[in-house]
C-alpha cells in the first residue's frame, strides 16, 4: 500500500492534558494523540493502541489508519481503507498491525495484516487456515498472545459466545471460553486467557476464561480491554464510578488493594502495557449542541449549550425538538439498546442559548431519537427501542405517556418525517439477508393527523436502486421525496423520487465519510441542505438547488456539523455541532 507523510491532527492538543489528571497516587498522564470520529451517529470510538515496545501509536480516523512515532511529531498514514476500520491490534514484534475492516452493508468483513516498514497489506490467514475453525470474518476483538504464537478472539451468535485460541498460521485452534455473552479476550504473560462476561446485567472478569467469573474485583465491573503487567502479577482495567463514568484501575491478580490510575470527564478505558511498564489508555471527548444560521447565510446563533442533537422545528417555528442525554459513554454499547437518550424541546425564539430543555417529551433509556411534529401540532412521531423494538412510535403532543408503535419489524430504523399535508410519515429502515448483509430502504405510513389512525407501512419502490437510501425529507407538495444515499466508501449523493415510487433521479453528489449526516428541504422547496467537509476537513452545512445546481457553503466556522433542519417559516437553518474524539494518554513507570 502506498504511504504518505502527514502532520499530526492533534499534537497541538498537548495543553489539554491538565483536564484529565490522574487520581490518587498515579503518575500524570502525557497526551499522545487525538483521533476525530466522523460523526455522532452510527460510529463508535476510533480504534487504536500502542506498540508493545512503546515506540509507535496506531489509531483510526474514519477509514484512515495512522501511525505516530512517539519520538517525533509526525504521523504516517497507511492509506484509506475501502471499509470501516473497527479493531486494531499490534503484533508482539511491534512491526505489524492486525486490522478488522467491515463494509457499511456488512456484506464484507475481514482481518488484514499491515507491514509497517513496507506499508503492504494482506489478508490474515490464507490457504493454510483450517476448515474446522470459525471463518476469520466472524472472529471479533482479536488479540495476540505475548509470544506471537497464537491469537484469541470471539465468535458470537444470538445463542452463545465462543472464545477461540488459534495458532498464528491458522492450522489449529480450540475453544477456551463459552457463555452467552463474552468479549475482549486477552492472553496474559502466564499464557492464560482472560475475558469479560456479561451476566445478570453486570460485567464480570473470567480468568481463566474457561472458568467461572472471579470474585476478587470487589464490586468493580470491568468494561472493554484489560491488560496485564509484564510479569502477569497486575491487571489494569476500566470500571464505572457511581456516576457511570469509566475510570482506570489496577489491582493484583487474585485480589488485593485496587489503585486508581486515571479518570476523565466521560471515560478512561482501553489500557495497554508496554515492555517498559508504561500504561497507555484512551479517554473520550464527546459534545453535541444545537446552533442555527439564517436561511440565506449569516452569523451563527447558539440554541443550546448542553448535550443535544437531531433538531427539528415545530410547525410554527417557535420550538425546536432534539435528542439529549449522556449517551455514548463506553458502557452504553454494552447495554444496547438501553441507551441514555431522551427527547425534549426548547423555545427557538429565545435571545440566549438554553442550558437545559424547556420541556421533556420522553425520558427513557430506549434510544429515543428524531422527534417530528404533525403539521397540525397534535401528534409527535419518533424512533425508539421501546420493549426491545427498533421502530417508529406515535404519541399525542400533550400526552407522551402511552406511545404506540406504528411501523413493523424495523432494523436500524431512522428518523421519521411527517408530510406537509399531514397524510404520510416517511422513514428509512434496513433489511438483512441470510448472510447478515443489510440495505436501507424507505417506507411510508399513511396516517390521519386528526385521529392519529394509521394504515400498514409500505415500501417506496425504487426499482433496482443499488445503494442505501438514508434520511428522507418531503417536497412541499407532499408528492415527492428527497433522500441522501451512501453510494460507497466516502461517496454521498442526493436523489428525488415520487412518493409512490419510481426511478430515483440523482441531482447532486459529494465526498464525505459522515454517513448518517441528514438532509433538509427548505419550506419553499428551493433548496436542499446537506453536510460535507470543507477544505480543512471540518464538516460544514451546504445547500444546493432542489433538482441540481451549484452548491453553496452556509457555515464556515471550524466546528464539525451534522443533521441540518430548515425552519418552516423560511428564516433559519438549524444543525448539530459536534466534537467526537478519542484522546490517547501515557502513564509512565506504573508500579
């Protein structure tokens, strides 16, 4: 693979180290690098870790794999992958990386080995791989044994998790752990395999992984990777405090006094240990809030200063709804779909930004998102995981106590949008085939906005359309739909199609690695707003004439943006501002 040299995107952030002081007797953390994620929706934290010899830090940023030499100030890029980069693990020789890639449709996933000296990339395990082992694409969270002779990983189904230990050449392997839900296996310096078990709604350590869960963590619940000291006598792990935020701890294997090594505003987690005894970990910085710009451009106006995203407007433009909460801490992934996301509103005419919701519409742990009012203001529709579903729900605007499901068999269902005439609700949702590959389609639900009565959903026929149809919005006459599509890695496009289906008409394309960024159609139908990167890489709001034409950049400030929403009065264009970072830190001479 061709390699290139780039300046680090995060070295200037060294000054923020003081914001994440180590607690207790631990050493002060040293900031190493910051990785930026592409968006707040459908992404997890950037992957990464330090080489066993402590010289190099590898991490992902979108589809790019970056390696920083910690003795210098430059970052080497190993190029853009054609798919999502989900896991990164170092070979014990510190010269090779094992990286897991998965396409957005989940049709293709595989482990690849990168050679750092040449930049060459090849598929892990070739013709010599045993047919009696799980296919490499089904193995997750691989990590090397310290001697490089084998790897451990998890193969999961709906019924069981199996932890496998497989020889480096793929010729032999064995199951070394089995339970309903296991994760993050690691081989200790003594040769035993440790793993994390989810049982009874709590996290437990199994060490060895084949044995029952241990009882010497004194109430700590370990989340994510654990790491052992070079002699195997100490284990480092992340556990939540009383507020649910992960803190970094160490403890003697077998029991003993725990020592807190580090904390962070949101989470400190993912420890790795170098050969000289240093501990490297990650912290997460995540912030979303709402702003707006005049519909024809102008000064930015802050709307909220607290965690809030996915704005939509009330029919008269006086209120803005949003999703809010403390989601995306590492623990939420484990508890999915029970995620800390709620729905609220604020006064959109307020002269100063709001620091809290004016009204809470829904307060649950069901990933409530994408609220949208009916044109007459009597009803609210939104996406939720209520009762283990993944669907669209309906509630009266004045009484949210009894939500009613109105979609069917949703999977990764998106945000609903009510037609201007009040007769239809459109939303995207995925289907999956027998192999697990998925594709997003559009659906409409006929509805009477006076009574709230609905008819069964029906698919919007798009013919042989090959791409994922993502967020959809209505044309002002309610007869047409405008939607964004993901056409491949880094490629987005806008289409329009009649409500009753047909061949989608493509009228704009752009390059972006933010997949679920959302679009908006102006009230007069003249413009479609979308999100794309500027020349410096910041995601900005753009608009393009409906049907095609030259795009205009609506925002210019160096802040990442997503989820545009036009004001129904035609005056404003709201959007979400976000900062989503994984910050890597080093604790030296941890004893």
